[in-house]
C-alpha cells in the first residue's frame, strides 16, 4: 500500500502567532503544565528546538500511546509555518515508518486564524494502514489542539 495523506483546515478564535508559539515554541513547557492528564512531559532528545532537533512527547500511563518522537524539519516563525516528522511512536508497530506534517497558521476573521495542515503517513514495506485508526489518532491530536486553544482564550495575555 502507498502513502496516505490528509489535508485539514480549521479556524480558531486565537491569533495565529499565539497558537504557533504555544504549540511549537513553548509546548515543552506549556503542555505538561496545562494538561498533565494528556501530556506527561516533552523532552529534547537532541538539539534545542531548531531544525534537526528531536523532541519526545511522553503521555501518561494507561493511554493508547506512551510516547512520540518528532524531528523538526523546518520552522519559519515569520510565516508561522512548521514542518516536522514523527519518526518514532510506540503505537506504530510494524505498520508505519514515519509521518510527515506541514502546518501553517494564517490570519483569519476577527483576529483569529485559519490552521492548514497536511499529514502524510508512510507505511513500512507492504503494510496496510488502517484509515480508521489514523483518523482516531488525528482526533486525539485535534482534541489537544482544542484544549490549548481554550486555555489561550481564557488567558489572553499569554503569548500576546
């Protein structure tokens, strides 16, 4: 089976620079603090946040995923774009080799933003990917995004 790609677009009431900062500049500090039920820790395995850096996101015990390792491919702070690759995850098993992600935040109406994302799933060998499992994982990620968004709305001074 070949690669599977998903394009997604959704709007937020939060300004694009605030979401970008919360999700990609300070996530290692913010996420475990505001959602310890969802993120145990975010640790740099290598690098300090620039291209080539690898971060490991650790999730609380008992969940469907224990950890995810992401490699930052590029980050454009001026244009609020990021490209990163999920290079390792305990939930991949022998089916997924890696997932490449591209995310861009654009100004939206009323001071909010439009988030555009593309995720491409690369299977290992001839593995057949389960689209329903992939969609469930994407929904969990979207839930984390919505949690951060709500926190930023409640704290308008943060990353202003």
